C-alpha cells in the first residue's frame, strides 16, 4: 500500500528554502510573496518559524531573507565546521607565497579568537598565540566579524561601540575588508563565508609597522580578499558575496568596462550566475564556476544537475559575473549554450574539471580527486552573442545597450 498524502505546510516551508537557494542576494518578503503562491499570513508564520530555528536569517528586521546556518549544517561538506576550515587554511598552497603572518580568527561573544596561523618566511614578523583573545572592536578581524551581525546582536555584544561606529561597519560591508592601524602593526582582514554571505571566520594579515609601505595596500588587500574567497569556496560556498549587497549608495565611477578591462575581469576567479529557462517557461538561476577562453564560456554540470536539461531544451542563456567589492565590476553575457562531448573540449573534460578546481580553490585542489573526477559530468559551452561590462552601482542595462 502506497501512502501518498502530503503536508501542505511542509511543502510551503520547502518552497521558501528552494526559492532562497536560487537567490544568493537574498529576497525581501514582498519578493517572496510574488514568487510563492500562498497567503501573506502563512508566509510570515513560516518565515518566523524558519528564522527561530536558524534555517533562514535576516540582516535586520526589515531586510532580505537568506538561507541560515542550520540549513548549511545539514549538508555534508557545508557544515559550519571550524575543524574543516582550519584544515583548508593550512593546506592552501597560495598562502605560502605571503611573506607575513596570516591568521584565522573566529568571533566568541565580544572577542576575536585566534584559531590558526601561518608564519611567513621573513625573520621579523608578528606572532600570535593560538587561542589568543582580542577585543573584537579594536582589531581588523574582529570588526570584519562584527559587521556580519544583526543590529540586535551588536547592541547586545558591543552596545556603546556600536552606537558610535555605524559608519565603520557599513564601510566594511561595502568594501569586504577592514584595516586597523596600531602603534606597532597594520592589520588587514577579510571575511570567510561558508554560505558565501555571512562570515563565520576572518582571515587576517598582520604586518609590523616599520615594514609597511603605503603603496602596497592595494596589493595586500587584493591578496587577502582572494584568499578569503578561495577558502570560502573550499568549505562549500556557492558564491562569495560577503554581507550580501550591503551597499546603499553609489560607489566610484559608474561606467562601462572597455574590452581589455572586461577581458582581465573575466579571467579573475569570481563566481558566475547562470540564468536559463525551465520547461514551464519560468527562469532558473544558479551559481556556477566558469572558465573564459577568450571565445567561449565553459561550465561543467554534475551528474544529477537538472539545469543541463533546461540548457539542452532552450539553449538561450545569460550569465552574470559580479565582483563583491569596489570598484564593483560586473560582466553580463548573453548567448547560446550546448552540451559538448569530450572530444570537443580543450584538454578534455578531466582537464576542464581540474582547471576549474584550481581556478577557484587553489593549486592544492589538484590533490583532491573528488574535485577533478569527471565521471557522469558534462561540459557546457556558451557561445556569447553579447558581452558587456560595468563598474560601479547603477542600472547596467541603460549603460550597456
């Protein structure tokens, strides 16, 4: 005997989670109402229930909704696991190229706690003690982690400091980085996000003041940002967009990217969002890794990926690539997609999988066979009909058509 009855409330809760999973930028309550076909009162009752259990979260009481840490904890490899993050931090080969001390920290109430460090090769450098606790408000790593908390949490933990430092936290959310200068050191920190949005740890670079050169700030910041993004991908983040779209005002020049700028940008390891069309005509959007060879965009689809059937049926797709901090460059690609047999893939499917893993996770990814195994995978090639780029905030369509 087959029991076929289903629970409507459970279906609605799962629908909320599935819709949010397709929206890395989060969704407002109004946007959820537009996408979900059930009453407003039922929606808010379910949202409150999911929030109370940490399956979804909000940046503030009227902000966008995102998937929460309790949901990530259910997925193997995506749990908020400090031990797995420390392993990835210590295994990251690219960090060997940094000459100064790099530190991994987490937030414990109002303190930033050192959980792991990697010393550079220079003779004079900053050294921390494992387990060392520092006031979060006074250090770059602590401020990066505080910027990921809600106003209620900040008021509970650091009320006096928060009351007079709103602008610092907003600047961190906009730029994805924090810098704190002391009498002895310059510290620069970036967030590590298991879900790509909410910080669970901070990556800190500490440089003795006498060795610091003003002209090196941009390079140091870029290095730490790339490392934080790489580590986030290594622990399962589908995207890397710290704090979501926290910006509330225009940043920098709002202008199109010229062809050389666009080419350079597409070579950087930012995640892409692919938009294709389901069989019922509704849009399907998901985050993916990509490779740009100067002519085509290359993607790979896992054995059970449903989106490859949408691509096969409709072929028309678009791709968006976003930089998560200023100058906020973006690329917009429209074209046709096709599933490609191994013989037509430069280097073959195995090599494409390897290149993508190294591009996003670093050279040590070559040692993890599960990341480069291609059994059951398929390659997708996008032939662009239009590629445009934008720097800064604003309506890209009006500037790029």
